[in-house]
């Protein structure tokens, strides 16, 4: 199906919200999160899934006209019967569907075909709903992170998780002796980042599980941004402002980026210029423009 996907701004913070809790939906709406993930999967028990679907659909419809935040929905894996039932929420026109436990880009293509039909049925603009796969939750997925480029115009980004892949690999823990992620989970993180950049979509970092450890979250988020991630998922409203700060450029960064762009603009045709005793070339200009673009989304 040919369509122009709906433009959506990159996000810094994406807050998970259990789809079966009206109270938590309301609290999340009051946060500074750039996007909410209304969850129909892991945070909802099987006995409450239908309740969650109905609450999420009602919430989406109530926010349809003027959304302060992007509204995403995590559905169940396509390999489960629950996924098809979850797609009732298409009638509420969510901005993005988060698709867990994918094996490859073929899962994105499959869901995209479903959305082609469902958007028509529900009167939703063609191409409105994006897809964000959680791209590292199965053993097979680690071999396919380079397959997402060009798979679907709906592809909104890639993100990764360390919990489900640990279970899939039979690992007793995903942490090493130093408390950081063990090698295989670092590999999953790196491949997700590279896969997203190869596909030209936003790389989104995984959660920080200890929501009371703001210092740890800030340090980890700053490191993630240095590596190339441009946003992060949150599991508690208290994490949102920390993540927003980490994924927003400082005034010092902005001043430097503007100067880099200005010196290249003043010297058209040159691939290398000098600034404050430093030699700069095209990668420096590209990074400066990226920093300025990050500031525009705040």
C-alpha cells in the first residue's frame, strides 16, 4: 500500500503505563514524558487484558483531537492470539505500536500489512500509525538487526531489552561481576543502535530498572546519548525529567554547535576548517547539526 507516513517528532522520554489502570494513565498524562506507552503486554495480567484494551481505547479516543504527548501502545507479540485482539485499539489512532519479541523485520512487515487494512476500516489516515519493534528479545533477533532498513515506511525506531533475551538464552542474569550488562547484552545494545542508524530511524535505549536511583539513571542516560541513542524508555514518572535532561543538549553544547555550523557556512566548499585551534571536518558538522536538531524538539 502506498502512503506518506505521518511525520512525528523524535522523543526523549517514553513512559510505560499499565493499560488497566485509570489512575496511572491520569498520572502519566501529567508528566513531562514526550510519549506514553499504554501497555497491554507484560504489566497487565491475562485476566485484565480485555479491561486494559477497553481503557486504552477509551483513553486514545478522549485524546484524539489535541495530544500533548505522543500516545504509543505496546501490544502482545504477533505469535500470540492476544495480538489480534489488541488491534481493536487501532480505532483510537495511536501514534505508534510497540511490537515486542520480534525475530526480524518480517514481523514489522506483517504488522504493517494488518494496519493497512485496519486503518481503512477504522477511518484512520493511511500511514498514521508507526511501528517500534523491541528488536532484541529473542535469540533469533540478534542475527537480524541489520534487516530493518527499508522494511516499512511505518518503522518509527528500534529499541532493545535485556530481560526477555536473558530468558530466551537461558541466562541466570544479564549482569556481569561489575554490575554492568554482560557481553552478550552489550552486544544486543550495540546491534540495536547500529541497526536503527542503518535504517535511518531513532535508536531508543532500554529501561533503568531501579526507579529510585536517579544518579545511576542520569549517568547511564548520558552514556547512552554519547553512544548515539536519542531517547530512553521510563518505567516510573520520577524518571522522566532525568531522561529529558540527559537527552537534551546543554547550553555549552548548543553554543559550540552553532559556532561549528557558522564557520562551515562562512567557508563554503571547504571540507576542513579550523576553530579554536581544532581542525574540524564533515563528521563534526554532522554532529553539530544533530545537536541543534535535538534542541528543536524540546
